[in-house]
């Protein structure tokens, strides 16, 4: 139950562009209130939004405090079946303020983290055993890691056993360990935070366990995505290859066997007539060399060519049918139309991208 409302406050605060201190203070106020009262889920939804509103009024500027209409819209997008009005919200804010004795100056790890980050990386520190060449880049990554561990600490109630300042110091130390910066805990950080390595060891161990589990989960998800992409890609490749290189079911030679026999017989007659004409021309040249025989052979050749002229119109349709059968344009439309465009757009977007 706590994890659900923590995630709800995280989503609402990120959508309202609130600072991390407001988000952590809202979760801390909700934890303190839930520790003293036993209320229903519907009332708890109103209380969580009221805690976020009080924390934003305490930590943010006036123009950055979310409005009632904005909170109702965001609550509806988060599937929270609650519609707030000014009267009920004021009553809930008064109840919370009376419960906290009108004192919202409650420190959270987010109030310490920025102060510790100033001394998170020094010039004498080593990265993978080598001197740090750019402190600006390393500090930027250090800040991302520190806020990453800070979000971990607010999600699990087990970190409520530690002091807020100790959690912030452990976030910095865990970040240095993950970034392979040595030493893991410097004397300067110990003087600023007033915590030694022995004080932070238990909290750091919990953070690193959560970090390893998160990395494993992320790697599993990445492997599943890559496997799905490979399966889809291989299926698309096989489908495209099958369409592009499949044997055509259209056999013009089988369908037009009669026409083909008519097309092949004049060729044989043409070859025999040409051979006979050569033999006749050779015999006539050897015997008498007269032109009458050559004219006779020419007339015979012309007569033998006559059947081929009659059957040549069959050749045009056959070549056109063969060309249509081997045209690859229909293969392109099938490959890109069915397997490329229509099979990869069934994703259902969530309400929020966390």
C-alpha cells in the first residue's frame, strides 16, 4: 500500500515539475500521518494529495504550487477515483497541520544531498586507478547516481530506520562505489557528514543490493526486447525472402505446350531448309555453277521459311507472358505491405512514462 502511494506522489510531483525536496517531504508527511491513524483507501488518496500540496507550498515558490484543477486532472489520469474540491482540501490541510503542530520543517535526505554533492568528488580522487581529467563531467554523473539512490530510499520503508542525513551520505558513497571512484569514502566527506564508513556500511549495502537487482532486471528486459526484435526481424526476413524467391506458379510453357510445339517445328524446318540449300548450292557450284540452281535453292529456302512466318505471331504473346510472370513488382508490394508495415504497431501506451 505504501509503495502505491509513494509512486503516486512521485508521478504527481514529476508532472507538476516540483523539486525533489517537495516530493520527499510529501512522502515523509504521509508516513508520519499513516503511523498515527487508520483510515480508508479513499481518504488516504485525498490525504496523499493534500500532503503533496502542503509540501509544495512549503518548498516551492507560489507560482509553482499546483492548482486544484491541475491536481484533479492528474489524479484522473492516474486512475484515482477522487474529485477534490476546495472545502474538503482545506479541511484535510488543517487536519494535517494540526497533527504536525503546524511545523513542516522536517528534514529529509533530499535536504542534505545537495550539500554533500559539493564535496562528492575531489581533485585527488582516482577513477579506475587513474586521475580524473574532468571534474565537471564526473560531478554530473555523480549527481545522477546520487538522486537515483535517493529515489530508492524513498520507495522502501526499510530506509525509515536510518537518519535522513545518513541516507544522503550513503547515497553519495554508493554513487562513488558504482562509478569506481577511489577511495570510496574520503576524509573530507567524513568531516562534512560526520559519518564514518562504519556508520554507512549497512545502509550502503542495502542500496547496492537494490542496485544489483535493478541492473539484473534491466538486463533481463533488454534481453527479452532484443530476442523479440531478432524473432520479428528473422520472421520478416524469411517472409520477404520467400516472397521474393519463391517459384512462380505460372508456367507458360506448360499452359501453351501446343503453341510451343508450333513454335519449335518451324525452327527445325528452317534449319533443315538452310542445310539443304547449302548442300544444293554446293552441288550446283561444283557441277555447273549455273544460277538457275541457286535461284531454285533460294525459292526453296523461301518456301521453307513460309511456315515460320505464319507461326511467328505466337512468339509475341509468349514472350510477353514470360515477362509478366518474372516481373518482381508484386513481390515488393507483398514484402513491404504485409510484413513490414502492418505487423509492428500494436503497442498500448501507458498513462505515464516513468
